[in-house]
C-alpha cells in the first residue's frame, strides 16, 4: 500500500464515517461482510466509532440517506474507499481470484481538508485451496487499519489492533 499523511497534527479521529464503494465482480457480498465486521471491530479497538455505508449502484436515494445519517452521526472525519480498477481471474466462467485497485482517502469533515491518502492493489485470493471470501475481506480491513496506525492517523490504536494482519 502506498500512503501519505497530508495534515500533520490533525485532530484525533473519534468518529469516522466510512463510505465504501467496492462492489465489483471481484469483491463479493461475503467479502463485504468480512470487511465490514473486521473494519468496525478494529476501528473500535483503536477508540474510533465508525459508521459504515456501502455504495448502492443504481439507488438514486442512497446519497440523501447517507447525508441524513451522517449529519446525525457527526463524524470528525470521512474515509472514502473506492475500487478504481483491477484484474479478474476466471476459469470456466467462475471467479477464482482478483486483484482490485483501491483508492482510499480520509478528509476532515469540518474543513474538508485531506488528512490521508493511499492506493492499494489488493490480491483477493487468500492462497487457500478453498477460496475464502470472508477472510479476504477481513484481510483488507486489517491492511487498512494497520496502515492508518503506522502512518499515525489512528494515534490511539494498540501497537497491533486485535484481529489485524501485523
């Protein structure tokens, strides 16, 4: 993962609105479930209360629903996670593995200033004989939280977040 922290001495993140747009042929519903559960748990271990939304392509009311809930949640920052490309590996029409290019950005909600940015090429294949979508989603969450911790964005994390990859 290539990352950079943009704002030194930024306000600690206590409430994080997460907007994830990862839906693709290479990122299944089981991956979303594993990613969501692991991300929420690991952020809470870092003393950050998250509120997670997944983009719903084709749902025109999605943005207004997120806006209403985000206003009530009053986050100190917003994490945008977006699949920007990738490669899908299939055999006989069945997805076997994928590499997904993911752009990540955290912005302060009060100033809209960028606090952190990263780009990741994520290999979805777990290396297991039995392709485990949930474990791939959990691994993505661990990579993300570990990088935020290393970059000093999450300054109240334990040295290694529970359930993380490091």
